[in-house]
């Protein structure tokens, strides 16, 4: 099959879109399909055998000047004006404007593809594609309304107003999702949430778990584990990821294990709630943030840890959990969203705690620090679960089956 795979924001080091795009495209190509990725900035990293067409935006959120005002010479068309105008009025334009740009590109090349696969964009422009003879399916990792609800719950005053405006694009996403012939998601938890929040009928949702490269993400006895090192992957400014709860729990762990240290794969928001919590608990020298890691550096960081932790309040899947499991780390995870589907049974492949419960999280971490034998047992079982259930080759094969089902349906 000839597949156009869309990714409105392809950052290979932050968020799941770039990771999903790279791995799925590689494995689809390995199965013999012709895959071309259309992506906006930051552009994804792709493997040999996958074609790439950039879909440049004005890149309004780039570092080091996010929310920038473009120069007059940067404007090319009305879509650029829409993008800037939405940002200036506190909205998030990228899903909508990317969909308009990519629909324009695909209209010129509609005879080159059998099917379009959208990755969480769900912009109005996608609705033009079926009229051009391009069946379109979409992957929704989880409905963004979940993020919206959690952020609004902790906001007051003007912040609540601006958040509602920022998340206005979710209304568009629901309308588009309801009109697509097929939605792919990564867990039964996400499937239920998509049906609830977007109104997509359950029979039009297929659940296909994603995975990791279990050869690369693997144990390596030659890499020494640092005693007391706990590793987590989290964005410091996303309440969904539960990093603030983990910081509170880590302070409790440090009361018993003075050598414990926390490595956060992600960035700290300057003077944000997490940085303030680190200062409040006196953890300045024991919490380390690392970001922009290559895949090899990420694997090495995981291998060097004694424990992995996923403190999220909600997850639609959780690649960080699978990566840690594949490396053979004992895992402490919450029961938020799809995490029980991914991490497995409490006491067998993970230590599971309720989301948002710092006391329970601290208890699970200290239990593993006290009992290395328990950690070895959990880590071995977690590795086996990752190898047998969560691989990109299996995800690609199942995705290709859904493509065929859509193409075989009567127009």
C-alpha cells in the first residue's frame, strides 16, 4: 500500500508523536509498504526507506523564542495569517493550520497514495481528503480533553479563561474524529475515553498497542546501576504527568535513604511549581533534569537506574513505562488511565499505586530500595511482558490490517 503518514509536530525527543511516527513508518516500510511522512516543525527523525515531505509552519513555538511574532517577509498566505491570529488570541493553531497545508499538498498528489493516516492532528483540512479519493484514518493516543480537565482543575481567574481558549481546538478534533471511517488508539482505556469525549462510536475504534525496540531497549549487565537512582520521564509543566506528586514522594524517600537521587528525563519549567517544590523540600542537589537525549543516551540513562517510576495521573498508553520494562527495571506505576494495561499486575510486573497519592508512591519506592531481590524479580517479569506484548513490528502489522479493512469498504 501507498501510505501518507501525517504528523503535525514531529519532535523526536519530546512527546509521543515523533516517536510514534518514526517507529511505525519504519516498520510499515519493512513490511513492504511505501510510506511518506508529511510533518511540521520540529521535524521528525526518520529511518532509511521512509520518504519525507516537510510541511513548514511559522514555527511559532520554537526555542529559544516561543510565542514569537514573525517578520513581514515570513508570511506566505492566508493560512499563515490564521496561524498568527490564533496564537495572538491565546489559541493553539497548529492542528488546524497543519491540516489545511497538508490537504493542499495532498490534493496535488492524490493519485500517489492509497490512504492517509493522521497522527492526532484531527484538523478540519482532513475532511477534504475523502472527497479527493483519499480514505483517511487517524490515531488518537488519548483525547486532549483529559489534559484540559486536569489543567482547568488547578487553575483560577484569568488562567482558566486562557486555558479554555488554548484548548478550543479540541472541539474541532471531536468533530473531525466523528466523521472519519476508522480511529486507531493504543489502549482500551483510551478507546473508552475517545468514545466518551469525542463521541466516536465504539465499533469504529480499533485498539492497537504500540511498543518499543526491545533489542535496543534491553538489559546490559556491563552498565553499573547507580544505587538509589530513580528515573522518570515527565514534563515539569504538565499536571497530567504527576511530577509534582513524585517530588513530594521523593522527599519522603530521602528521609530514609539519604543516598537516593532522582533523574527526570525532561525539562524543568523555570520557577514553576516543580522547581518550587524541589526548593521547598530541600532537594536541589538530588534532583537532576536531562533533556534532548539521543536514543542511545536514553537507553544508557535507564540502564544506570535502580528503579523506574511513572507517576502520571493519566496515561493513554505510556512509552516510558514500556521502555523501562524492556530494559529490565523494576517499575513503580500509578493506576491512572491505561497504565494497568501496560505495566501489568501489581506485585507481578510492577508496584501499582493510586494516582496522586504521594504517600503510596513513597511507600512503593522505599519498598524496592529495601528489597533488591523484589526488584530483580519485578524487573525480569517486566522485561518478559515488554518483549511478548509491546513491539513496533506487531503494531505495524495490526495497523496495516486496519488499512486494508478501510480500503475494502464500499465507498
